[in-house]
C-alpha cells in the first residue's frame, strides 16, 4: 500500500472512528488481530480497540480529535494529534472534574492491507493531569 493510502487510513481511524464514533468503521479500519503495543489494559483485536475508544468517549463525551500531522514510512505512520473535550468520566484514574482540556499525543501505527495492525500512543500525561488539577496525587511517585 502506498504511503498516502496508509496516512488516509490513519486519518480516518482518528477523525471518523475515534473522533466521531463511527463504529461501523471498526471492522474496515482495524485488523481482527490488531494489538495495543505497550498496554495490557486492552485485550487484543478489535474488541480491545472498541473498549479503548468507549473508555475515551465516556471520559470526554464531547471530544473533538484533530490530526495535526502524519509522517509515513513503509508500513508505519506517526500521528501527531490533539484532543479537546470536557472531562466527564474517569480518565487515567482521575474522577470527572467537568474541566475542559486540550492535550496532544503522538501515536505510532502500523498499517497492513489497509487496516491498523499495531497501535501505540504517547499522550501528554503531565499536561492532562495539570489541566485536571490532579497532579498532586501523583507527585509522590516521582520524588
């Protein structure tokens, strides 16, 4: 698959599936045996992605995702993206605050045959916790 095709799959993954909750796209865009790299929270396959996206949507029901930049090489796409939303559900152990947050993340995705096969994300945890007013409960872990 061409690099531009892989980038198009990733853009649709973020904007249409995750951002707009077009659940019918799950089978089209995510491989049946896809994996979350570096995470044991979500089961493998589409079900893990569905659970992850539902968790994210429950935390930020009004979320809006923007893909800021995509870089592709071979079967890998790096996505720089921004999320905006109101914190209304548990997120990274923080109970709902009602605060509006804006944070950035970098994700590495592997696209095979037009589907996401691997997904890894590096969100701005510090920025999220600062905006949620919850940094204090975590600082003793780092001192």
